[in-house]
C-alpha cells in the first residue's frame, strides 16, 4: 500500500478506543501505517472530541438530530469523511445504525469493534447477557460491517476469562482492556495488506498464528 491508510474514526462518546488508536497511530507516532484523517461524532458533547483535538487531529460534528432521516444524516457524514481524504472508516463506540446505502458504499472499508465474541451476543448489554448465559470466556471482536447489526467477516478477536466474582462492571473493564489492544492490531493488519475477504470470510496472512488452548477453569 502506498502511504499510510487514511482512516476516519466515528465516535459517539468518551472515545476510549479512539485513544487506543491515537496512542498507536497518532501524529506523534513515526512511520505509522495508519493516519487518522478525521474524528467525526454525531454528538457535539462527545468527550472523545477533546481527545482528538488534544492530539491535533481534525474533528467534525454531524449532529444526527439536525436531520429528518437516517439517509440524510449518512449522506452528510459520507461527505465529511470523503472531504477529509479518508479511505477507510473505523467505528469506535459510534451509537447510530448505519443505512444500507452507507454500508454498501464503504463495503470492506468499514470496520467495527464489538464487546463480545461474535457471533455470540450481538447488540447491546453484552456483558450482562454473557454473565446470565454462564459462559467461561467473553471478549471482543473487530469485524467488517454488513447490513445486519454486528455482522460481517471477523478480522480479529480477543478472549478474556469470566471470573466467578465478576459483575457487569468488572467484566466490562476486562473486555475494554482487550479492546484497546485488539483494535490497533486489526487496523495495522489491514493497513499492511494482510487482510482480505473471500466468500464473506477474512483471510489473514503474514501475521503470527495463535497457539495453544485457553481453559477456564485452568487445568491443575
């Protein structure tokens, strides 16, 4: 790939995953394979905008409340993304459903991070549902976005143990730590041309393979 991958990061809230991307690929990082070309929020009061501004990144606000339809909102976002010269879009806590038109326009150039091991627990309240289901592992997934909510070819996943004393808060914190490592990893793989989609599955080449098995409880 000629030059770094120019990415627009879409946020709605505090921007903790955005901060992980800034730490990995921000203006102060030499020879980064990713350039954050834009941080865009649908909420004018999103704390993540302050993180972006502090890092010297370009920011834009496209307030969804100013539009009568989802289609008009997505068109306005698309316009800002392209005006910034972005060629790829990363959703990082962006809490708006995207229209099929937007998803199609950015197919295989639009990724999301979800706090669960997809296809398990799509949608909201993933930590609560994981605890109720009694699973021994939970985690996070980075995937290409498709029309159906939290669907699309999986790029990378991180698994964390569910401990006996966990509540939603402690489990969420453990997953979030994994997210902060996983999202930069996935974007780096994409920027280095190590990820391709074939028959709605991703093929990752040139990256170390996972080894061994995880157990919870651990064998004695």
